C-alpha cells in the first residue's frame, strides 16, 4: 500500500519504491482510480485503488 492525497503523490512514492524501470514505463501508462480514468490531481480517499495500466496490444485474429 502506498499512501497519498492525490494520484501524483502516490505515483511519486511508487517511483521512489520501484525505481527507474517503473519511471521509464510510467509515461506510457494510463492511471485509473477505482476503475475510472484519473489525472495527477485526482484526490484520493483512504479506500481508493490506484491502478497503473501499461499499454497492451493484441486482439482477435
């Protein structure tokens, strides 16, 4: 669990915890809070879930 009042605070803490590999991929990721698209200024409550979703590809062939 990573605490923070906003998405930006949580991501800064995660960058410190997970290092350069996380930082490098973060710029290509979507951020969701409780299943909804979120920006860095999105405020967080104590039970909110922040998801970092890397880009994916694929589909039916």
